[in-house]
């Protein structure tokens, strides 16, 4: 029987997201004359299309040889928030249940939950 490993390398999607994030972190570090980064904090919504496990796995590889190499990556999961177009109330909901918790109306507006935000960067020599 042949065994094969799944997910030995992160998907290109998460790897390219890491590369793009590292470019932003590098620009922030240069702006503050820093040569290294200790901590990167992200906020990611469940509707962002980003697999946070794969993103964490991709980060060490994507950051090798960059200003972010060796930095800690912290990811905060954001909630999904909607506004009801019927009663106007806002509420937090679960994935695939974008229904108003107050009047149970299905016509809602997404307020948050689909974003990825670079929340903060802690520079090593500042």
C-alpha cells in the first residue's frame, strides 16, 4: 500500500497571502528604521476564504530571508456581523446563517467577517 501525504506544503493561496503581508510589514519596518519584526497580529474573518491553519503553516516558509523571519504570527478570528434590512438591528451570526437573530428576516447586509486585517506589528529594535 502506498501512503501519500496531503498538505506537505501550504497552498499557493495562503503562501501568496503571506508574501503580500510580509511586503506590508517590511514597508512598516522600513518606515520606522527597524531591521526586524518580533510579532505580527492579524484579524481574519471566517468568510475571508483564508484557511488560518494553512496560513500559519505557510508563514515560516514565506518569511525565510525576510525582515519577518523568526517573528511570531498571531491570528485573531473575527466574528460575522450583519445588519437586518427589515428591522435594522445588528447581530453576530454563524457561517451560512446570515439571518437576523431578532426578526428572523433573511435579507441582511454583511458588516464584517469577510476581512483580513494587519492589526499590529511589533518591531524588534524600536
